[in-house]
C-alpha cells in the first residue's frame, strides 16, 4: 500500500514525465530489449518500429501517475490491458523485468530529479500496478482454464480450411490438434496466435478478432493482408505461407470489447477489416433470433475489398436488419446485396432518421481515425458517450 507521501511524490513527477514525453518509453524499450532480448518473442516488434507501442505505454504511465490516488478511474484501462496481456501469455515474473527497466530508465534519463525518495515511491507505485494486473490476469487465466473447452497457455491448432473473403481478407478455420472441445467466447473478442514467420528472427504473437459465432469445435479468424514489410509481417505470412494442414499456437479468447444484450436496438459500425467482430455479432444475434432492430453500417475502399457482403445479406433475412455500405471508390458502377450503397466517407447525417440515436447501443471497429470521425458524428447526433463502444486493433488509442 502506497503511503500518502509516496503518492504525492509520484504525482509531483508528472511534469517531468510530460516534458520527457515518449523519450522515456523509447529509452525503456531499447534498454529492455538489449538486456532481455527474449522478450522480443512476446512484444509486437512492428509496433516498436512504428512507435505506436511507445506512445501507448507513455500514455498509460502518465495516466497512472495522474490517477494514482483514484485508481477506480483506471478500471476500464486495466481491464482492456489485462485481457490483451493474457492473449500474449504474460506471466508474473515478466513484471519484475519490466519494472526493473522502467526504474532504471527513469534514473538514467533524469539522474538529478530521480532521488532515492523518488525511486522508492516509483518502485512502490509500479509494484502496486503490477499486483493489480497480476491479480486480474490470474482471474482471466483461471476462468478460461476452468470453462468447458478452456485452456491456459499455448494450445496447438491446425488450419482446417481457408477462404478468401475479399481482395485483402482471408478467413482461417482453426481446429484443436488434441481434438477436444474449445471454449466459447463473446462476440467481439479475439484470439492470440503465435507463429514463427520465415522473415522474422523471433516468434510473433498477434491478436485477430473471432469472426463467427461460437460452436465449441473450432474458431474462425479473418485476417487482412497488411501492406508493407513491417506492418504486414504476420498477416502476409498467414496469407502466403500457411495453408490447410499447417499448425499454429493459440491463446484462449480474450477482450473487453464484446456485444452485451441490453434488449435495445444495436448499431454495428465498421470500416475495412473492422468488420470481423461485427460479423461475429451479427451471427450471434441471428442465432439467438434477436428481436430488436439491428443497423449494420460498413465502409471500405471498393467492391473488391468488401468482405462478407453475401453473408450480411443472408443474415438480413433472419434479423430485423437495415444495412448501409459506403465505398470510397467505384460506388457508382458497383452493386451490392448488403444494403443501401453510398459514395465516399461515412456521413451519418444523411441516414440519421434511420438510426435509433436515442436508445441504441453503438459498436465501432476500424482504423482509429475512422472511429474518431464516427464518434464525433454520433455525439453531434445526441448519442450518449456510454452507449458508444469501440475496439482498437493494436496498441490502444483514445478517440
């Protein structure tokens, strides 16, 4: 338990953190990977190259320091990060390594300001936060392991089949090598998958949304081929080098973004491969014969990149479903069975009368800029913030 004096000391260092900015986390990662290169098998090195992970970590450290005397404010962030950690199979002993390098980073970057009293306060503060994560992650691990079909740690799966859903998106059907049942999940959650791409020196772990309804026997993920040598390392490996019969390792389903049945109208809003958790939700709604109105809004580049078009049309026959699709290019000459077709960016004002803005639950998934654009429009239409739920692929970002 932190003393009031230690809390005051940590909060007093906030200006120091803000002035240093992401230099802290950049130095931290460089230091940690230099001393503990085995952690490169866990951390997403593509996000290291892009800088997204450093920014996300700095924001998390700064938020913790700011709210260290009011930790309930951080509950949602802790839940989100704890779920992500279990999909990486993060273990308690790794927190000691991270804590050591974080404290040493602060000492090295600010040797004059980081006095023994400041070091003691930050060491205690870090241990408090680590204990919170270790406890919550232990609960998630136990819940998964004790559920029917559940497991803890890595489990080997075989690719049973693949299917090209659009120009850039490919689905993989994964069945357990041990031929035992698999645990159910909530629509919107994801799987952690561990592979060793031929172009990577290290094992790589990625998270992909489950794109179907639970069946107790297999999982389906739908992966977008990312362009570029860095960002597309794993996705291109899954597209080009793995096929039916190949094996991968999976970590149990996780994620704090999922559909919750409030018996209200549901509005699913996605762009690009952000459609994957929305398809899982649509499938689950259809399976349960959901009676409330459902709106499905999707944006993509063009008809060739429109995933699950036919399936959305099929699901519309067993749901009270209205659908709108936006193509950034080629909408004039395109046809779609998925609903009303629009050109350009997703402008909600044109269809506001069709949306249950007063009482519906809104779920968003797609690029961060897209979701921020949509959220701004929803707020302008009068949608309450607590009815807007969203998922960010990769390091978390605020909208």
